[in-house]
């Protein structure tokens, strides 16, 4: 049999291989060293990553640099993540090229999420009271508590790196960006810390009541307090830029996008603010109860309320475009992407809506309130009462897996590509890390 790879021009052979699927290329790689080389060409695997929308796993989140979980000897059920692509040092085979490695690792990672293959890290214990706020950058977790302390945890060793005292009351909000941690406290203050040393950098005072919500983009801090004001702080200059007033009751939610901030309040309204100009853009009033959650982008604003509805608004005009009805009780959380809107409620359901406002499916696995949602390009994760965490295929509207090994109750959740982190509302407070890689 003639091996055409030896005789055909390289460009023609590459074109032939471009018609093969990833599975076929994997089989071809076993034929010979030459076929392995051709089937591993960077352009082929870069194309597959682009088609699947997996470019971020080789750019912003480089899975080739991520350490996989060690193989557990007790993993009898096969529910722990394992990834092996071992090539002996003395082998004549070349190491796997980057984009093929990205494809293989991403496929394995997504299977871990879908099949419920994860490792429960040692529970992070140390807070004496409830954990009231968490944030993470994938390398460390930052937690604030009703015990007035801030803790910084290492996600490699699962140990507390720093315990920081100094707050005079409950820490209600924490945000981390680059090496900076920002906290919002019930003592009316905002504090900025260096995450690498645990040292305080700056204290902002200005709110006349508890600081309940924070957003931080690395330079600008947006805070919302029980004094019903939104304040814009310039971190490089260390000063308050704007104090924004408009709500007549306490602010329940705060989010930012681009140069804008959006707040939802117990006064049943939302206000879209221009962060750089320090002024309101739109006041959005159509809900009849408190606005519990909101999210927005360049074109749409989506809000969820205790009145049981979601509403879709135009970011440009502030006009209410749609009212989504279906939940029987309060809407507690929502998330949307380019494809769908997801909402969680105290009626124990998660609903998936099209952007046309049509219910695509009603997902039932929870008992009690659905408190947290995470939505990305591949999956939806919902967290609620009774220790319940569920991973869904939102495109097909089907259950992928219910996380049965979650050891604690939860009321806060943080998710990235490889980890799921939750905080318990119990006293003393604990943090759970589930590692899918």
C-alpha cells in the first residue's frame, strides 16, 4: 500500500486532512509519525477551536497551563476529574502542539461538567460567623463575614493566606481585580487591599449608612448603600467623584457594563447611570415589587422582581419592551447571553426564555428558593436551598447532572471555567470549592 503522505506536496496533504473530523484525525495520528505530524497541524486544531467557540481556552484561560486534579485512589465511582496526555521524556514523538492540546483539554473539561466529574477540595473554615460575601480570580478566594473579618484563601493549597481585621461591622461586598481587593462594609466604609500582601491601601468614607453593593473594574469603584445613594470613586486619584441620588428606598442590586451602572431598588424602580458623567440616564419603572436582580448590555436590560415577572427594556431608550410571566413566586436571580435568558425563583424552578420572550423550558430539580445562576456559552448552573447545585444543558433544556457531593448549604456562588465555589449561610461560615479540572 502506498502512503500518499510521503509523495504528495505538503499543502495538498494538509488540505486532505482538513476534511477529517477531530475523531478521524485522532485515528490518523496512530498510523505513523508522519501521519501524527500532519494530523497535529496547528491550523487544523485552531479551526476546530474556533468553530466550537473554544478560543478563550487557549487565550484568556490557557488550559495548557492549568494543573489537573491528582488521580484519587478512592475514585471508585469515576466521578473525579482525570486528564492524562503523557508522552515519555525519552520518546521520539514530539510534544502535543498547542491548539490540539487546547481542543483535547477543553473537550475533557466540558465532559467533566456534563458528567459530574469533580473533586471536592478541603472545606475552607475559619470564619466564626456567616460568610456574607465572596469573590475570586481563580487563584485566590476572598471572603467577607459577619464576624467583621476578611480572609484571603489560596486555591492551590486551600489554606488561608491572610486574615484581615479592621472592619467595624459585617462585610457585605467584596470584589477582586488584578491584585486589588475592594470591600464594602456595614460600618459605611470602603476599603482597598493588596491581595498579595494583605496590606490595606486606602479607605473611602462617604456613605452615611451600610455599603451593601460594590462593582469594581480595576480603576473605578461603584458602590450602593443603605443611604439610597450610588457613589463613584476614582481609585488612582483616591477620591469620590460623584454622589448619585434618585432612589427613594434601599438599593437591592447593582451591576456595571461599559461606562454605565444599573441599580434596582425596593422602590420598584431601576436607574441606569452614566458612570463617567455622574448622572442618571433612564429611570425604569414598571415593576410592582422590589427589583431583586438585573443585568444589561449595549442593547437590552433584563430585570427580575418579587412581583414574579421579568422585564426586558431597551438600553438606548429605557422603554419596557416585554414582560415575561410564568414564575409563580419571586424572581431571585437571572442571567442572559446571546441565546437565552435564564431566571430562578422561589417557586423552585429555573425558566429558560428566548429573547423573543417565549418560555423554552421549565427546569425542575430544586426544592426551595433558586438563589444563584451562572450562564455561559456551554452550560447553566443553578444553586439553591437544600445544598442543591444543578448543571443544565440550556440549549436542549435538559439536566446534565445534579451535584450530590456538595457538603454544605449555599447562598453565594462563583463559577469560572474550571471551578465552582459556594459559601454557606450557616454559622460558622464555610466555603466549598468544587474543582472540575
